[in-house]
């Protein structure tokens, strides 16, 4: 073997890091990599998941772009694995494939009323505000009060975008329709609910702290949630991240007393009854972001559409978890967003773990129902290990997968058409409107030009046909 012809499916960070690591690895043969991506733009959830007001994280795109710019990787955009290319096609043209297709759907939350109009998945909302072409362009932002279920960073992203004033998002790359949609929103109160306590959250301190810095939005926390048990106190002592989180909450809890009512510092309150009401009279912001802990989701209320959210007060169970207390509460909301995790999608001809939403694998080597390796097929990123972790984690993930790929030469496929022109001919013959790296550069430039015209860095193009047209110049 003098050359490894490798297909990578999915041009998110996992796929691009895998290509980079493979190109830099010590090996006895040359490598030629074709990267297939179903969208005309690469970068996966860095472009279509990371919130628009997190430009520092979006900046990771620069590093990913450098990898694509090395000239050693061919990008085939707007090519959908399972429709435009199949596993058989890949076997005919490559020695192996790495799937890095990530996750784009919401994990289910099985509670009554979750399918009512006005109840949404966070992933769908994220795809809307980040301008993903495969999602509806309109989003019904007609609620004055909304509930967000979940205690991870995605829940905070959703709560922040819902509460933030549209004009404060204008410096970002949000598409025009998203700006217009958010501008019309009558929202005044966003309630975030977590089953566990404030010291068991999955937020990172940076994302939490940022909530307190939003313009014309008051933070509301409830003193009853901060009666720490021994496990929480121990966590504050032993874990720096939790210590910082505690400090952030403390500032919000102490706010009005320490800084006075004129400061715009968040107000803490106590739910007064089975329908918690917050008293924000001292702060005066036009929007409030409430954080509720020890609140297990029970039901989305309403007949024809969402009218409220019912939850059960929980308490620490002494073993690191929580248990229900039998005390039920409700809050009137017109929209519910569940941010309880993302979920991967199955791929044609590839084993899939329906329970976890991942491709079953051993350290990146895909395995079948009998735990046997599927020769030539590998996985990396969120589709390999589930939708948790930051962009950086996909790098270590890719290292592991590439290590196995390199050791596994004896089991690679022997393609009938390994020459680089053959796959291009196949896509052309099928009439696939594929784009390439130059196409992405054209689209990138076009988006920057749209932004420059309005003194913004970029305005995203959303419709797929417009993306393709811009790619083709
Ligand atoms: C809302 C949200 C906010 C986040 N914020 C941060 C943050 O601030 N900081 C941070 O470090 N991490 C953040 N993350 C996590 C980060 O986005 C992930 O760790 C990372 O994107 C996972 O990379 P991946 O390549 O496995 O998957 P993805 O990024 O999902 O990329 C998968 C790619 O595969 C493509 N694809 C899928 N199916 C097919 C197919 N059939 N054919 C061809 N192509 C296909 C997709 O279009 C996509 O481009 C966030 C995630 C979410 C959901």
C-alpha cells in the first residue's frame, strides 16, 4: 500500500481534527482525504450550535480553516451520505471511512404535554437562531413568559438568547430573519428549571456569569434553593469550578442588599406559593431571567397550546442525587423549551445504538450487534461518544480513532476505483450539486460582504439554494 484513500463524513470539528491528525501522523504511506459534508458550509455545530454572541468560541473556526487550507483535503459540500453517496460507493472509492456526523436533534423528554404547540426542542431553536438551512425560517416568539428545562450550557444559551434584546445581538452574525424575529418578541420572563441543586449544575462558570451581564435583564434566584446539604458544601470545598459557581450565585443572592436597588444588580426572591412569583420591583429591568433549582419536570400544561409548566420540588437524597418531595408547583408560561441533550441520527448501512443515539464502537472502531469490528468503518466526535463535551474534546477523540485506523491496515477495503477523479465523476453523473473548498471560501466572502454593508462582521446566508449560488460565485 502506497496511499491511504480516506473518506470522512461530516465536516464538523471532529472530522476536521481527524483529517489534521492523520495528515500529521507518522505513517508508511501517503494519505489522500475527501471530506463529505451535507451542508455547503463546513464546521458543524461551531457554525450551527455555538451561540452567535460567543465570538471567541466561533473563533475556533480560524484553526479549523487553517487545516482545510493546507491543500491536502478535498471538501465535498452539499453531499449527503445515505442519499448522494452510499456505503457501497465509499467501498468502491476508498480504503476506509470515518463518520463524524455529530448530532443535530433533541433528545426526547417524556412528560405529558411535551408535544403541545408552544413546546419546543432547544436544538431546533438553536438551529433557527444559528441559521441552519434545514430548519424553518420562522420561529413563533409570541410568549411573554417561557420555561427552559435543563441545567447545562445549552439551556443557558437558549435562556440568554430568549432574554437578550435583539439589538444587543446585532453585532453578531445572526441572519436578518432571526434579528427581526427576536425584535418582535414580547418576552419579559424566562424561567430555567433544573432537577438538581445549584451545586450540581452542568453550566460552566463563564456561561453562568455572563447571564448577570446582560443589558436590561435581571437575574432572579430563589433563596430556598441555597440551603446547601453536606455534599454541596464538600463540592464547594473540593472543586474550583463549583466554588466559582457558588460565588456567582452568592453575588446574585446578595445583590440588592450589597449593591442597592439602583445598581441594576440582580434581585433574589422566594417563590411565595405553589405558583412562584418573583418580586422584581427593586430592579427595574424590563426582562427577568429566573433560575429555579430542585425542580423536576412533571407536565407541560395546556389544552390547545402551552399555558404552563408543572414541576415537583426535589431534595438531595444523600447519595449525590435528588428525590421528589411530593410538593408540586406550577408557573404560567406560553412556551417551553426542553434543553435535555442532543441526540445523534442513524446512518444508512451503519450500526446504530438507538438508546444512546451513537454509532457503537470500540475506541473509534465501529462494531456490529455481535461486538465484531466492521472493517474499514470508524467513528469520531459526538456520533462516537454521545453529545457531551466541548470542541476541544473532539480532538482527543479523533486521536484515538486515527490511532486505530492506522494500526488496522490489514482490514481496510480494497477499492475498485481509488483514483481521485472517480468520485468526482460519480457525483457529477448523479447530478449532485456539490460544492468545494473554493466554494466555501466564496460563500464566506459573500457573507462578510453582506455584513460589511451593514457595518457588521458577517451576516449568515440561510437558504440552501442561496448558499450554493454564493459558493458557485
Ligand atoms: C447549542 C450548542 C452550543 C455549544 N457551545 C459550545 C461552546 O460554546 N464551546 C464549545 O467548546 N463547545 C460547544 N458546543 C459543543 C460543540 O459544538 C461540539 O463539541 C462539537 O461541535 C462536536 O463536533 P462533531 O464534529 O462531532 O459534530 P458536529 O459539530 O455536529 O459536526 C457534524 C457534521 O456532520 C455533518 N453531517 C451530519 N450528517 C451528515 C450526513 N448524513 N452526510 C454528510 N454530512 C453530515 C453535519 O452537517 C455537521 O457539519 C456546543 C454545542 C451545542 C449543541
